[in-house]
C-alpha cells in the first residue's frame, strides 16, 4: 500500500512540476511584452514564485 502511495505522490509531484515549469516559461514571455512599471515587477515576482515551486515539486518527484 505504501509503495503505490509513494509512487502516486511522485507522479503527482512530477506532473505538478511540469505544469508549473510551463506556466513559468509562458509568464516570462508575457513579462517581455509588459511595459516597465509595477505590473511587470509583480509579474516577475509571481514568475519567481512559480519557478521556485516548480523546482521543489520536481525535486520531490526525483527524490528516492
């Protein structure tokens, strides 16, 4: 039971990490088209948070 649960958690972490990575890349492209103002700064902060979360999820999926 524990093996399947652990495998399922890793699969969920991998899919979450991939989705967050794609969202981060798309957000970076959007940031390039924003003018230099507060909205761009907020979008950059959000992209950084998405990127950090993606790295943590992917790291969790590959941990033994």
